[in-house]
């Protein structure tokens, strides 16, 4: 098929999916399947190859992250069962307050946690984000979701040692220390400005409609009944609970009164061990990559699937110790109640991205931009924007754009670091339905599909434009 028709049909498939979901109220699962079949057949794959691409793309993405999602959700609900998530949230709010907690969450995700794969980080931090969202007041869901998504994705392309930034620095041959220093500056500014803009739009305009854009049922299924905001107070929509505490061997052990029941909470340091252990194991993998340590054993224990398995298993052991078999049963029931839809949507998002790749859209766009001319920083950003909208992969869009503009940067005298950061910023623009990360964020952070299309799409676009502006300012001194 001619290249222009491939581009046109890809646009129809992506826009059509959004219209079917938001306007025609078709369930996202069926809308995605229609888009995949349409794109495969109009893109020249034929009947058999279209179905093969659908099933292989679906299975391929779930083979990579399906167990990550399952173990991560299990760990989150188990930690909620023993009160750990609630106390992390309380600590965040005590230290930073309701106003600054979203900034703390976004910056932490974008910096300190960037040794963790983006999908893993989202799964691990989502329970804490949901807890913060419940307590910061009206429209907490969109504020916290925008903050966490922005932090994770900006860090992915701007913060060493994330996978995306390491790849960008390697493709365009930028020393790691320079990428670390300037990428951190650009990334943190981008995260702060994006969160501030999103908070203004959410709170001061009609952008967000809580009634149609928030999914509290999914939140409650994942988290169960949360603890009230303050001891002895009743929170709207939840039961009346009170909290008391005693010292047990130097560690604070809390009990929660729920009606006539008393539930003893695990010491906070013990309750946090599953998260800490998971993050440490995954971080070992990044450290071994940086220092080029070749060890099968280290690769085994640092594999995200194994790390999350260990974390989720440990969390269930702790639940059994403090809540017994009934507590384990409650945690597992909540874990798997929504897991099916999360996995299916994530798999179909991967299948749509795989179909886009199979019809050659990425190669068509890359070839076109190789023949284009203009200011290297701006062109790098535009290429990444178009590639991300077309193929749905942040990393692929950023790396492809940087690779195309790398030789141009050397000839024009532009610092290659600026090209890499501009490509990273462009790759964030307009994350939507053909990204598996989009569907994970939608299901784990309490948004309806309509809400996620608005919130995640706008958050990533604001971050992309903000990142470009910061890079342009940086170009004045580099």
C-alpha cells in the first residue's frame, strides 16, 4: 500500500477508537479489537496475518508485563490490608501537606525511583497514589494521577539510570554524567510546571467532570475500605473507624477499631519491607547494567517479574501473620476482582501498537523525516511527537528521533545532549489508547476511559511542550 494511505488509515484507527469509546460508548475492549482489525486489513496484512498480529501482540505484551501487573496489584492490596498504604499516605501528608503531596509524588517517581521500569513503578506506586487521592480533597484522583504519570514518564526519558535515558545517551553518544546533570534539571522543572498547570486546569476550569471521569468503584475494589482521614472521624462513603497505637518492642503497632472488631496493624518498617525489597532487587539489575556485571544469578533475582513475585509473596506472609487466612483471602479477592479487565485492555493496547508497527508506519515516518530540514532541536521534538502519536511507544519514538537527528546535530554545531532531551520531550506528547501504559494508568488510578483520554493525553502533552521550552532555554547556555 502507498505510504500516504498507511498514514491515513492509522489516523482513522486511532481517532476512531477514541470516538467509539467516548461518543458511541462502546466498551474499550471491543473498540480496540475493531481498530486492530480495521488497521490490519486496510494496511495490507490480510485476514490471517491481521489475526496473527492481534493475538501475537496481545500475548507478547502480557508475556512481558502480565505477571508484573498481577503480582503488583496483589502486593498493593495486601499492604492495604495491613494498613501500610494508609500510613505511607499519612506520612506524605504530614511532611508535605495536601497541597504539596502531588509534587512530592511526581518528583520522587521521576528521580529517585527511575532505576525501576516504568510499568513496574506504576504498579508499585499506584496504591500509595490512590491513598493520597482519597485524602487531598475534591478532584484528588485527577491531580494525583497527572502527577504520578508525569513523574514516571518524564523520568523515563530524562533521568539516568532509566531505560529510556540510557538508550538516548547511547544512541547520540552523550556522556552519562552530562545527561544525569542536565536531564535532572530539565526533568524536575518539567514535572513541577506540568503538575502546576494540570492542577490549575483541574481545579479552576471545567476540564474535569468528576461524575463521568472518575471510577470510584474500581478504586474501592482495589483498595477495600480505607481508614478514615483522622482517628475517630467518619469519611464520606466509608465506615466509621478509630485508630489507637501502642509501642511494641520500640515499633509503633496500631490497632484499628472497625465497628466491634479490632485489627492489629503490622509495624510500619515490617509492612514496608515488600516494597523496599522489590525496589532493591530491580535496582540491582540497573546497577549491573551500568557497571557491566555479567551474572546469571544477579540477572535472575533482579528480573522485575521475580522481584514482584517475591514482594507480593512476602506481603501475603505478613498479612497472614497479622490478619490470618481471612485477611489473605480478602487481599486476593480484591486483587483479582479487576485484574481480568486490566490485563485484557493492556494486551489489546499492545496488540494495536504491534499492528501499527507491522504495517510499517514507523519506518515510513522515519524515512520522511530523514529528508526534512529545520532547526535540529525543534525537528527532533516534532519527529518524536509524530512517532509517538503514530506508534504509541515513548522509548521507540525518542530513540528513533534522536538517531535520525544525531548526524545533523554534529554538522550544525548543536549540543547532542539538547537533541536527546528534545527527542525525549517530544516522545511524551499525547499518550492515548494505543499505549499499554495508558490502560494500566487508567485502571490503576481510578479513571474512566473518557477521563483517562483527557487526563493522560493532556498531562503528557503539557509535559512534552514544557520539556521542549526548558530545553530551548538550556540551549542558550550550552
